[in-house]
C-alpha cells in the first residue's frame, strides 16, 4: 500500500513538473507578450495584398514606416522602390479606432544623399492638422492622436508619392497599450552588406527575427515577396535595395513607447538598404 501511494505521488509530481514552462538559459525571450491582443490584427500577407490595415482597439499606438526609397517619384521611378504595394508607407491605408496614437518612423536611407521627409496629415477640407516637421533617417515624429473621426490624407511635402490615407473610426475607441507597426527587410542575407561609407549592416530576415525578439518585440506575422521591375538593373532590382526578395514584418510590443522608438531607430539603421 505504501509503495502504491509513493508511486502515485511520483506520477503526480512529474506530471505537474511537465506542465510548468522553464525557459532555457541559452534562449533570450521577449519582454512582452502580445498574443492575447493579436486575434484581430491583419496578417502581413493581407496588408501586402490589400495595402490596407485595420487595427483593433487593443492598439494604443501605431508606428507608420516611411519605407526605403520613399523619396523616389511614384509617376516614373517606381522601379526603384522596395515594392509597388505599401511602397511609401506601411500601410498605405491605415484604419484606426478613435483615440489611437500614430507616429512616423523614417527608414529612407541616405547613404549617397540625405532624403529628409516632412509629412502632413490633411483633413477632408485640405487643412493640415498635423506635421512631423523634418524627419531624418532613423528618426521618429512625435506621436499624435487625431481627435476627429474621418479620413486624413498623408502628404509628403517634398516628394511625389502614392496616395495614402488614415481613417479614424467613430464607432470604435482605442482601449489598449499595444504598439504596432510594419517593417521591411531583405528575405535573405545579401552579398553586399556595406553602405556607401563602407560600413557593414547585418539586416536580414534571420537577423531581425532574433533582434526584434531581443529588443522586446513580438513578430506577429511575416510575408515574403519579390519585386524586381528594373529593366536595366542586374537582377532586376534597384541596387540600393540590395535584393529583389523582401519580407514584410508586422510587429507588436507593450513596452514603453519611448523605449520602443529608440530601439526601432537602431533596428532601421541595422538594415542593408542604402
């Protein structure tokens, strides 16, 4: 009888131990967990194909990426872009609940010539309700909340870009603290990782999967795509993009916004785009 009780105790103890998760000391884990908030967040594939993203009320702040080569003219230089879908901003069309904060992150690399951006948001009457002021590479604008529901046009004051907009919903209100955004990276490690100053950059999909995690971000989804429409370029892609194979990442975090923005600036600079 005593042996039977001991055996039952051991089985129970082992089963309980197996139900407990113990992180390996050799693995770095993200400091945030957004899994409970991602059920209504569009996938990277959906964002790429539709050029639109509707975010749920669990999102408190959305970081709009200004993509590399976003200074190139949409009318006659689109072959120089990373893609013709969400070519200038990720996403091209953003739909948010009222109360959601938005800001812009400049990822348009300046290794030959600087390409600062000044972005205005204009309401339905054409009045500017927000300006980023001049944004340089890796810099972010101050966050803002668009107080009135409606549609706002995103206007780059310096460059001819594809039409883009933000729609603020009247019937939904932001109630969470999730920070959400999109990010471009080459799908594979490129041969030439140097910028025009001879500095090497580690950016690739494999690198960013680890780097985002180590910096407290969750990669919620990813989508690989090919864009190579330059008739006179080796490989069909504009050389500054280093590849025609790219990946769109959708990331999230619940860390303080100031910390997230500082880390995102470094992650942008780690990219190989020039």
